[in-house]
């Protein structure tokens, strides 16, 4: 009888284990589906290849794209600083302080719209905007074309990348977009965890993820693989910047800005469109109190009423979204 009793206990334990394992597998399957990496969509006329990537990378790091010949795209989008610049707001032409923070270009390949206010719908449309902007790189586009045409090395690079099309503002934009589209996040501990590696993240981070998906209400806007809904929201920052309203003037867009990716968020301080916060702790506190300027809050924005331990768990989860930086060699500039 005792033998039968132990047999029954063992069978129950096995059944519970199988049920638990099955439930865990289903949870992971659901998470994998929710956070799976989407395919990168490329324009038909600008499919990526090695020649285009090489040209785009060279242009990206070349300060001669600016009117002063000292500002490159990489000046503000520095790979060593999370593809941002580590400043509260960007510095432009003549060392003038601009009014918005430099967003990371990491994973912009997945963005539906570009820039803090979403004024551009593709990387190709966006690429020349900082170059031509008087406040940023202050370069005359026609003059830039002439300068590049006078450099034999660039003539060769453009011929390889866009045969028969020559050096134009369009091919400059396409090459820059092609390179920026290649800047994507690698596999982070969070990705390994949802793939089944249970010890890839800590218990605190797992609790933080449950909060992120639940009571903290983060995933309402920071959703999917790139942890953004590609939407625009007013989250109660004290700012006179009207944001998306300048592009789409309806009441809900006033003071609304694009939801940034949370991939490698540990590397992209300061935070918010105006660089208001230096640390993720400050960001979490902002959400916990429901923002400051509540005059035009997004309908999706709700206070995350969290205690100290929950805030720490949430921070631990955010750290799991950091992936190792890809190896990068700086290009040799054509003379």
C-alpha cells in the first residue's frame, strides 16, 4: 500500500511538472510572438547592398557634409553614446544649443515615422533634413553635390552604389538611409529569456516585466519588439514645445512627441524630447506621479502608482533590454 501511495504521489508530481512546463512553454510562445523581430522594409529603389552601406557609412561620418566642415551626422549620433550625443539637447551650427534632444538612430529601420514630431515617413525623406537645416549642419545641398563631385573617391563610391545615377541629393539621402537602416539592436538578455533561457534575467527583472505589462501601464505605448507604438503622446512634461501639433494640428497632438524605443535605453541618457531627465530613475518617478503639466495629457497616459520596490524591479527590467554594441570600424574618408 505504501508503494502505491508513493507511486501516486510521483505521478501527481510528474503531471504537475508537465502542466507547469506546458504553461511556461505557452507563455514563452506568446511572448516570442508578441516581441518577435519584424522584417526590415526597404524601398524598392534603395535595396541594401555592400556598396550602398559603405557609401552611406562614409557620408555619415564625414564632417564635410556640413557647411562648416566640422559637423558630421555622427557628431550628434555617436555610436559610443548609444547613437545619440549624451547631451540634454543637441548642439548645432555655431555651437548653438537646439531645443530638442538628439534621438538615437538605433532601430529607426522599424519606425513608421521619423523625428520627434513624425514629420517624415521614411529614412530617405529624413536624411537630408539635418544637413540642410540652418540650425543643424547648415549645408547648401547644391554646394554639397559640387564638393562631393570634386572628390574622385566619392565619385567612385557613388558609381558603385548607384550606377548611372551620379551624385545628387537623392542618392546622398538614399545612401545615408541605407546605412541608418543597418543600425539595429542585437540580442538582449530579455530576448534570451523569452526564448526559454530562464536565468537570462533576474527575478527582480521578471517582476519588473510583469509590472511593465500590467499595473505600470508601460506597454500601452512601449509595445512590440522595438518597445514603441510609433505613436505620439503628451506625457505631462513642462515644455513650451508643441511637438506633433506643428505637423498635425489637432488638440490631442499639442505637446505630443514620438514614443522612443526602449532598446538600449540604458545608453541614451538624458531622456525625453527636451533632455529633462538624466537618469532612468527620474523617468520612472515622472510616470509614477502621472507627469507634471496635466493640461493636455494623452488618453493613454495614466499614473503608475508604484512603491519603491516596484520601481526598482521596473528599472531592473529596463536593463535587460541592453544588447552588446555591434563592432564598428570608422571609414576612411576619400580625399
